[in-house]
C-alpha cells in the first residue's frame, strides 16, 4: 500500500493506492494548529487492518505556511566583512516602480541579527543561523569552518554552499535564510510524524521529486511548493489518459489556485520569488494566486466588490460549513446551486445553504444587488483573477492557450474551469477521476530526485565540475539516471538560460533555446557558462492505477448546463458545452 497526502489550507487529502491497483481517496478538514495530528489520524484510518508494507508520500505545507505567515524561527545571518546589509539592500527589483510610498523590502532577519564573521553572536534568543560568505559557491572551506565552530549550541545551522551553491550572493543568501527560517519548524514537524507514524515517510519537493525525511530536514526550502508540484505530476498523467501530452494544469483548492503549463519533460525554473523573496532552488514552473473556494468576498472603501486574497481557510471556513460568518467563493456556488447540500464529500459533510444565502445577501445589500446577482459577480471576479494566472504561464511565455486543453482539479477547479476556458479561447477541459485529491494522487507517481549545482563562471574546468556533481549524485542515489544541464548566457548579459548540456556542442542547445524565446541568435558573440547542474532520478515503483475507477462521474455524453459529481469535487458544464467520458474514466468537456 502507498498513501499520498496533500495538506492544504482547507482540507487534507489522502490518496490510498492498494496493492491490486485500486485507488481510494478521502478528505479531512485541515487544522493549522496541528497539521501532523490530522495526517496521523488519516494514516491510521487508511491502514486499519493492513498487514503488508506501507509507504507514505507527503506534500507538506509547514515551510510554506511559516513563510507566508512570517511565523518561522528567529534567525541570525552571518556573512563576509562589509556585507552586513546584503539582505536589506538586495537587488534593484521594485514591485511598485512608481509608488511614492513603496513598502519595505521583505526581510526575515532582524538587522540586529546580521553579523560579519568573526563578530561574536549573542548567547541566546536565536533559533537558526544562515551562513553566506562571498564567493562560497566556489570555495566552501570558510563556511564549513564556521559551521564546525557553531556546532553543539543546539541551533539549526545551514550554509549557502550546501543549500544553494550558485553565483549571485543576494539570491544565495536569501535562499539560505529562507531555509534557516523554516528549517527548525520542519525539523520538529518531521520528528513528530516519525514518532507517531509507524511507516516510512518521503516528502514531496517543489521540483516534483521526492526527498527522504532526513534530506527534507536539511533542505526544507525545497518543500516550499511541494503540494502544487504533486498536482502538476497528476495533471500530466491525466493528460496522458485523455490523449493530450501538453496541457494547462488548473488546481483550485480552498485557499489558492496553482496553474502550470505541463509538458513532457516538465518545465522547471531555477529561481522563483516567494512572498517577495528570491528562492534559488529547482522548482516546477508554477504560478500561484490567492484565489480559492475559501477566498473572502467583501466591498472595499470605493464600494467595489473584491474577492481574496484573504481566505477563510479551514477554520472558520466558508459560512456554508456551519462555522464561518464571511461570504466566500464556495458560498457563492451554494447560492447558485452548483454545490448541492447532500452531495458534498459524498454526503459526509453537511452544507448549510441558508447561511450562504445570508452572508452573500449581506454583500448584495451593500451593492444594491440581489443574492443571485451577487453570487454570480463573486464567481466572475474570482475567474478574472485566475485567468491572469493562466495568461502568465502561457501567453507571457509565448504559448497560445487556445492550442492546449485544461486539466481542472482541486476541490473547486471543476466549478470554474469551463467559464475561464471560454474567456481564454480554450475549447477543451479535462475533468479527471479523483479530481478533488489529484495532488495527492500525483505524489504517488513521483520519483526520488536530487538536484546538484555549482557555480562555474570563469571556470576552465567545466567537465571536471560535472564529474564532481555526478559522483556526488551516484553516491547519494546509487543506480539513478543522471541528467546534465548548464546555465549559459552571451558574455556581458545579466541573465542566463538553462539548457541540456552537450560537451561537444556547447553553443548549439543554448542558441536554439535563445532563438526560440527571443527570435534571434548572435553566432559571433562569446558565450559564458554560469552554473552547471546535475539531476539524479531514481524511479519509484510504478504506481499502477486502474484506468476506470468505481462509480465514474459520467457514463454517457451530456449537454450543459449540467453538474458532474464525484466524492471530492463538482464540475459545472455551462450551456453550450458538451461533456463525454472515455474508457479511462476521464471526462472531457468541449464547446
């Protein structure tokens, strides 16, 4: 038995793959105060009476939530003389270029806790230390020495030469600080899981691969987008089942929506901005917006209807759950009849329609609108927010969304997908089986993966650097498949492209990718290798999912308007659309 677990802001999803290929899914309300307790209870429920081996794959939000809510460890920063203000200065990156009152640069470290080595550190009040010395990506001896001197203090310590050994000191420092900031929380969380869970646990990382619990303790920053990464893996598989190797993944949960352009091989980014901070570790190319089923609707000071990014979360949750008092997107769907009491989570969770009508009606009275009109407006605004995210991963990267089908999943994805697709000109929407827990299903399909990188700018021994990384990879993951990539740019440029490495034709892959993105190449200009990368992949035991799940949501074609029900989600087929199943249990809607 293998169990995939996706801890979301509103629900925790469990996907249980039995040895015979039967897949079962169920949900439990999340508890931000005790996420491990919800997970342990679900594991014990799923394994009751199980005699054979059990493996757990877990997408953790511990690091994500600590960063979003700024509730991480009290962290100190150690750097080279003259670079005390490195985190505060950052780069010339401004989110609001023309603002007369720009906000302060996000910073996880109090300026009083930034030190130039060998300045003495305070004796108490520090939970974690991030070390980032200038040029440590080339020579890590000094950072290692500092780490040795700090050992034995009971403090979580990490160094940039291990976490992100790459060129550019600010991005390297920021990534190391994020790791130190969330590391102690991740450490305690995993200790609790390993203490209370009788089965081995692997952790999903943002790149779509798996880490052991021990690796996740050291590299906590690599789990920042672990849940959404599982969704991309699941969407790729469902696209294959529908006969579409390239799809747009549309994962709308209770708190946020994650979208990605899914291809084979998957698209990766070597750096992302998370909550205003650069994080330089390999990640799947995912765009996230604060729009989910729990997104709160309100009327702002200008008498305009707004939706999100604030979320009602799991507690108190939407008003229709029986505890919340704020109107949410989920409440709007209840008012519109798209979420049906008695069918939610297979009828196991009660929905209070009268509470949804009351809170949506209160919003409507402020706008002089009826309750149905208000609910429809809330959904349209949420759709607009999510449309922009899809444009960011398609049109803004030279891809036409009209050429791609959309895979809609997550608890709310199916309710919005067709209307959003119609606005974007997307003519096909795929509703997969197990849509409400597809991120957890995707985790069952993930592989053990480890990424290695080292700065190479100015180096004359690039092949030796690749050899060094390959040896590390082969020692860590014996028998793994090895891929080699390099970050390359034209000399004099500030940024680079990551391409497959060909030692006999260094320019070829780079210039082909450059021309694809920018429309031209410059054969006379010298190139520069900035970073070399190695990825080791150890395929997991193949998850054999039965192609036709029990109780398929649709047995024959249906014309919209229609609702398609499954345990964890509902899909809305608007007028003008037509939905039909295939032999794999995948439903495709077209217009």
